[in-house]
């Protein structure tokens, strides 16, 4: 009995190994850090997005708004609190906290409207929120309006310019790695608990799930808020902290949602290993394509998404799971 | 003075609204019959815009010729896309068709970018202006207005008076029932999708008659979003609803611009966009079937 | 245990269920019978919570559950199977059945691991052990039906609503399933309400009493053998009174 309690979480091992390997490669091979950081970013957003898309089957086309609002959380924290005596790294941690708070609040607002809706209506409502929020910021000149927030100076004042530089060029990316791993842990904990089963049921057949006693709205909300909060953290660390600026058109750019969708679908929606696999495949392909034939990446990817959707919607890990299910290796695959 | 300016603005909004409405009819048709939201809607309009560009700059003809050309091209594209991808996704979960149309849109954008480059293009179609008391309306916009209404009327007659059209209406109501009545539902799907895309591409031409600049491969995104708001306003499955939704939207868009411009500290253009999404969310909250929807 | 008091359900101008009252006691086996359009599907949906009544009340163990959403009825002990079986296709049989346990009457007492244990027991009783780890979507229709029944039983229900159209099933399979359900239900004192189109072997084999619906109203509520001979029932199915 005790043995099976631990083996349940074995699939975390390949995930952990992947992230560790990435980190080590980035640190030891000169010049690789930027690429590795980008891959880690994709892994993180993939894992986070998968918590909602993969487990419920609903597409949140406005997902990037949570990342954006998280980025603002970090930016606002540094901008407004940097002059507090001795706060030092506290601005960064407060920034992360604020990011989670803002993302959670936004997801509650979105969820209240959108989660009662099904399929297409849900997708439209989420796009509406993303765009609406962005134009509210620009139109009402909130938080710097369309000029955004640039806060390198304030960060340097709070941390000292050497630390600030280290934070934004190295530690921000390390945070992203940690967040990616945290998202993976959350995913597998959900999957192995009643939450995961409820989500699978509602993904398969929402009406049958209801009759089985599953409060589908409650579970959708859980998945939604979780996914959104992690996105907020990623926006705070991977965007704001790393770039030390936030601009509305940049952080609400819908193509990041597209990338999330590609990563999760390609890798295998609803699986634990899917997002890292998808992130690596997509990230590397994008990088090499941009070197070989710049400007053509989307042209190549669009038909690929089409083919994946039509021909093998389970994605890479979905197929792998099917083949290795029940075998010895299968214990490590989820 | 503000009153006249507002009235003029509203009239312009009404005219633009007709074009928006007509542009959304394709979206509503595809949703009504196939229950698929064409997330790549704006990209198809963009294709129409480029057809107009090509007809005017390339062939030296009046853009009015571009309308049937775009329509035919649209129907052909729709037919091809339906048989290669959409057909297989009818039974799949909604997510699949949403993503498929999304991917199609991206594919179109990138293809056009390869051909024309990412810059902005435009054309100049000067056919005079008409003074309407409260505002001055270029004839090109009037042509766009008339064109939109004509197309909407033709569609209305087609849906209600012809066998093909009424068959489609039956499929919207109840696809199983329609099948039992002997209607070839598969062909109805193909026809609706092709027709819907054809309408959408043609509407791109009409749009350029109203706004002949800013034509670029990525121009479509904004219009996809507006189309969603309009379609939901009018009831997602109803092409007529879409048309009237468009009129309402045009009025709201322009009217709200005038109002926001009055309030200091606000950026009216962005606020107008925010306002339209607010409306979208309110409608989804209160009456998701649309202002004019029946279910 | 389950009481319907004057339940009415309208769709626009159409009255689908017309002031139907009935009572089902613990452990009772009942058949609800009626041709297409008699309102039995609607009645079922009102009992399971898919629809809320426009008139009258639905009481379960003396509690008014008329407006409880479906997911609140399951933990009270109302389980349901569907006409065309709807197991969760990509999940294994074991996982399907475990879901029943996780959210059923025992939901506050069992976690995921205990639910799996319960699932294994139920699967054994139902005879699906061989297929335990297969995705439910790959099963034959009969196996899918058994999975659904197992899933509903794993809920440890007090009332099982079986939406049965056994038409198209081999008589042997019908008999097998009927006796299986009967045995298991008797063991656990589960009331079973089966909904069928007309009185035939499934119902006769199982039901102690039969309720016949016609155009939304209840016309007969009697022990099975009596109902079979009731002239009103014969009239409903033949369309005209029997001349004797």
C-alpha cells in the first residue's frame, strides 16, 4: 500500500529530469542560456495552460491576459514599492504575490461570466475579456496606459544595480524553471486526486458527469483559477522581471495563447509530460526555423496544427501513453 | 454643434454597420448550420481586401467587380477547406474545429504575407462625395452600404424562397430531422461552409470600399473580434440577426467614440474597443442567445 | 422513498408530464412503461434533475429535491444509466466505475484509493474483470452497458434509474442483464426503476409493479400481472379498445 502511494507520482521523475537537464545544459554550454530560458518559458506556459485546456477540454483563447496581468503585478510592485527602506528582494517576492492575486481576481471575474458557457461561447467570452482588459488599460490610461511601465531603474534602486542585473538576466529565468516544475507537481496532484477524475469525467461527457454527482462548475473553476494563477507567476517572472518593462500590446498579444495551444496539443493535452515535450519540440523547431528560414515559422506551424488536430488529436504523449500503458515503463509516463 | 457631430457620426456608423453586419452573416451561417465558430474569420475578410486591391491596382477595374470575384474565390476556398479538414471534425469536440479554423486563418495570413509582404497597402477609388446635411459621405461608402444591403436581401430570398436555402434552414433547426426528410445533410454542411466563407471574403471587398487603407496580412484580427461581438449581439446562429447586430454595433461604435472623446483623460479609440467587449460580455451574461435570438 | 406529487412539466404549450403522482419504496422493482411520446423520458429527467418540474414536487426520503441540480441528487442515492451507454470513453473501466464511488453516496468517506477498491469489487460482481484496464470506449455495447451499471452501483445508490431500450439486444443478453441487476439490487436493497417502451420480457422478468404512462398522464399503477391484463393498457398499445 505504501509503495503504491509513491509510485503514483513516478511520472514526475521524467519531468524533473528534463528540467534539470535543460538547466545544466544552459549553465554549462556557453551561449545556450537564452535558448534554454526560452524553452523553459514554453514548458512553463505549456504546463500551466494544460491544467485548464488539457484537463477540461475548454480553450481559453484569452489566456495571455493572465500572464499580462501577472506581469503588471510585478511591474507595479517594483515601481510603487522600491523606495521602501530596506525592502531589497522583497519587491520581487511581493511582485510575485501581487501577480498571483491579480491573476486570481481576473480569473474569478472571467470565470463568473465565461464558465457558465459552453464551447464556442466560452471561447468568445475569453477572447472578449483579453481584449477588453487590454483596451481598458490603454483607454483609461491605467497603470501607465499604452506607454506601459519601465522599471529597470527602480529595480536597481531597490536591489543595487549589480543584483538587479543578475536578477533580470539569470534569476528571472530560474524562477521560470521553478514555476514550470511547480505546475507539473500541481498537475499530477490534481490528476491523482478526485479533482482529476472529476475533470476527466466532465471533459468526456459533461452531462453524464453531472448525473454521477460531479459539480462540474466547481471543478472547472478550480482548474481555471489554478491555471490562471500560474500564468500570472510566469508573466511576472518570465516577462516583467526578465525584461523589466511591461507594454499592453506586448503582454496581451494573442499569439502567446496560440503558442500555448500548439505546445499543449502537439505534446498531448491532458498528459503530464505532454507540455514539456511539446515545448521542446515547438521551441527548438521555432528556433531552427528562424535561423534557416526566418519569417516562415507560422507558415509551417499552421498546417502542422491542422494536421495534429485532424489526424492525431491526442498529441505525442497521448500516443505514447496508449502504447506503453500497463507496462513497466508505463509507470513513469502520464 | 455636438449634436450635429454626433448625428453625423451615427449616420456614418449606420452605414459602416451595414458592412459589418454583412461581413458577419457568413460567420453566423457557419455557426448556425455546422455549430463551428470560424475563428479565422478576419483572415478571410483580409483575403477579400486583397482581392479588391488586386482588382483595382492590378487589373485597373472598379472594385465593384471584386465583389463577385471575391465571392467565387471564397466559395472555392470554403469548399476546399471543408473537404480537406472541416468535414472530419464535425463529430470531434468543439475545441477541434475552433483550433482548425484558427489554424486556417493563420495559414491564410502567412500565405498572403509571402505574396504581398507584411506592409500596409491601400487604393484610391475616387467617385465623388455626397453631402447629407449632417455629414459628407463619399460615394464609395454609399456603394458599400448599398452592396451590403443588396447581398443581405439576396440571401434572405435565397433562404426563404429556394429549395436549397430552405433546406439549410431545416438543418439549422434539427439536423437529424432534416436527414429524415431526405435532405442531404453532408452536402448542406459543405454548401453552408462554402457559402459562409464566400460571403466573408466578399465582405472584405466591401470593407475596403469603406476603408481603403491599412490593407495588410494581419489586418483581420480586429475584424474577427468585432464579428464575434456582432454575432453574439444578433444571436450566433442567425444571419439576419448578424446583419441587424452589425447595424447596432456600427451605431454603438461611432456613438461611443463621440461620447468618450468628450471625457478628458480617456483615449477614445481604445475605450470604444473596450466598450464593445463590455457589451459582448454583458450579452453573454444576460442573454447569450443574442438580442434578437429566440432560443 | 421516492415520491412524485402531481408532477407536471411543460415545454412551451406542450404538456409532457401531466400531474403524475407515484411512489417507489426501498428495494422495490418498478417498470415505467409507455410508448414514444408518453412522457416517460421527461419524467425520468425530472426525477434525475435534468429538468425541474413546473408543477408538483419530487420528494426523496421526505426531502423536497424538485429543484436540486443533478449533481446534488447523486450523493443522496439516485443513480442513473442511459439508454445509449455513456461511459467515459478515454478512461478505463476501472476508472469509470471508481468515479461512481468517488462522487456517490460515499463521497465524504472514500478517497481515490478506496474508490478503486470498491470499483474492483463491483467489477468482479458484474463480470467485467477481464476488461478492467481497457479504455471504456473500446468495449462492445453490452460491455459498455455493464460498465455503466457497475458505475451506477459503485455509487452505492438507494434508487437506480435505468433508462432502458433493450430493443436491439439479444434476448439472452437481456435476460442475463436483468437477472444480474435483480440479484445485485436485492442484495443491497436498491430500488430499481426501469423505463421501457412496452411491457416485455425485461419488465415482466423484473418488475413487481408497473406504471403506465400515456400522453403525459399515468393511466395504470398496478402489480405487473394485473397491469398486463388491464384493458386500458391494451387499448393504448393497440389504439382501440379490445372487443371481447
